[in-house]
């Protein structure tokens, strides 16, 4: 759901170029009748292929900043396309990697090249940078360098540490409000959905097909609610729970990420012959927290303190392909007092550059605007200490990541009720041990979308599971995109696929990589595009 890492920075560059109560704004985010869409000029597509995606084309599209004022100020969306080549044409397939704040430009190339050729050839696969993101203009960057190391310890064990973290959150919210006062009221999910319909209109399509990961599933569900008659096919992978948008969803993440981190600790213990950190998962976990305590006092390379360590290991909760390199860095620090692999892992997975600053700015702008958040910090303190007592791994790191919402300068909207009885068959994918979007969210959306079909990856914990090496899942996806057919079962799940094997350990003498040698290249590529906290 959240986008922190800088995995998408190159894509956007290459393809572009005190607490007070604020009332909810009921009108701006309500799922009322769609705004009137102006007749829009068709995009002018130009070649922008890369070595990996040579057939990629790019264009831009003007849309209203405020869709209730279609003749008012315009903003620019960056688009990408891999055009169809088959005689049978099934229309545009819009794709989104999530976030909020994720760039979708390269995702179009990935999806088009990862689907079976005969399937991809029938679609114009359309990527886009949502408003404020990446190559779209204007692009938000509220407070550059907000995540520069070394930050205060995320666990507010003293009043001084809590104040330091609170000051960071307040400063970010204040900077964003000052810099983008004219834009923030229009950076939200519903506005992004109306942009998607403008894309549809510009493409000359009566209906769209849509494929979204993570937060992109919420974007797709809201589009389907506002424009059900314009949905042809809908694929949602790793599904946001719409009943918890957004404060409760983030609390739920904390428990799920703690479970996933413990699964990683158990994997390290299983491979003690390689990592030599012990065979008892609880003992391995104790060594991890001891490492955290040591780094809080003496950051590695003057870069990796306690908070940065969490930033580095959180991606392992999204994708187990990172486990071998993370375990190697962990073992080098504990066994050899060697900080270099840990610093390298932080720079690969945890550090934030300009793209990450943009992604985080959009993340906060959307989530803080979309729904109400507690405005009394005492509630945050109470809730997060309670979570920390049971699930310490990410509790306070996640709290501070979202804390600007306690001080956000714009009014809040009401979340859209995505329940829908007017859609064609839709296809949902969910892993049972997904940490970023826990399993129950997939079940909730399955029940909310009448006629939907839920495909479950049993025991899987990766976030984003299609087109990443699981042939069972991809078979259902390809069939649906070919002929609209979905599986039907008698239980909660309509179909169940086995998870992929866990990665093999990586020798501690091998060169550091961001994915295990045994991880599928498709999985590594996909999770690079989806990012972390994305």
C-alpha cells in the first residue's frame, strides 16, 4: 500500500522526462454520479522504448485539477503504452502498481512482456503516473530529504525521542501545506479515478480493462464503483481492505508484518549452516533486536541507525526474494562485525532518493486526504504502544510514516463504499500471508463485489503475486484476459494455488544482491516496480 523505495526513479526519468480538529468534507470524495467528461484530444504517442521494453510508447494528457470545474486549471498526466498487435483487439488495459505514489509507466512494459504473447497482443497496455506522481506535472515533493539518515529511533522510549519524531511529522505536514496549498485538496483517490476515466475517454474507449496491484486494487474498486458501466474486465492483486481506509489498515499491517518478519527469522534459523545465527527462530530474532539496539547507539557507516535498519528489512516483508541478501547483511554484522553488507542493503532497499521523496509526498497527500485520521496524538500513542507490545517489528516505524496525517492541513473526505452489484465477473488474487494487504482484505472485497472470483495463493507471503513466477496463478489471469472466464468454487476461495518455494540461501561470501540467485527474474522485476511500502 505504501511506496517508499526509489525503485521507480529511473523509469519516471527515462520515460518523462498543535492538533486541531478538521471536519470531514463529505462532497468531494462521495461516490456520486460521474462528472461530465469533456471531449479530450487523443494522446500523441511517441517512441520511448528502453532496452527492456523496446516497444514502449509515451504520451501526455491534460486533465482538470478539479473535475467539477472541467474548464478550470489543467494538470498533465504522463502515459505509456504497449500497443496491441493482434487482429483481435480487446481494448485498453490500464495498469497501476499501487502506492499511493507509484509510477506506472514501466509497469505497462512489464505486464505486456510478462503475459503470454497471444494475450498481451490483444490489448493496448496503458501505464500512467497518477496526478502528482513521477513524470506527471506538477509532481509533488513536499520536503526533500525528509528521510535522510540518521533519523531518531522510531521507538519513542523517551519524551525527547517522541518529540523529535513528532517534530519531523509536523514539519512535513506544514511544508506540504505551504508548498502545495492549491493542489492538496485535489490529491486523493477519487480525483485519480476521474483522471482514469479521462484517460479512457481520450483513448476513445467505451469501456476499460483494469489490472491493479496493492493500492491499485483500491483505485480499481473505486473506479468500478463510480463507473460500473465502463468496466469490461477487472483484475485486483494483493487487495486493500476498504473497511479500514486508512488508519485501521495501517494498524493491521503492523501485526501482519511482524508475522512475516518472524517467518523470515525462521527461514534464517533453518539455514543456520549458511548464516550461523542459530537454529532457534526466537534466538535468531533476539539477535536481530540486539543488532537494532546496537545500531541505535552506533549507526553503521553513519547511515544505518535503528530506524534505517527497519527501513532496510521491511522490504523483506513484501518479497521473500530479498531474504538471502538481508540474511547475509544480518550475519555479517552479528558474526563478523562487518557493517558494509548492511550499509549496502540499506542503500539498495531502504534509502530514499528524489523519486522516493515524491512517492512519499503523494502517499501522505492521498491517504491523509482520503479519510479521517485521529487528530489527538494521545490516541496514536495509546494505539501504537498497544500494537508494539504484541508486534514490535514495524509498529512505531509505520506510525511515524503516517504521522503527518495527524497534522494534515486539508479537510478529509469520506471513504468510498466500494460494494458493487453491477459489474461483470471480476478476478481477485490474494496470498494468505501477505503483510502489506492482509488476507482478510481480499475476502472483504470478494464479498463486496458480486460475481467476483477469488484465487488464493495458500501460504504465500509476497505482495503482488501474479506475473512473478507462479504458473498456477498466471493461468487464471491469462484465461480471464483471454475470454473473461473466472473459476468458481464452493468455499471462500474459488481456486487455490500452492505458493512458490522459499528462496535458497545465499553464501555469505557471495556478492551482495537485492534478490536471491534462485528468485525468479520476473518476481524480482515485478517487486522492483511495485516498490516497498507500495
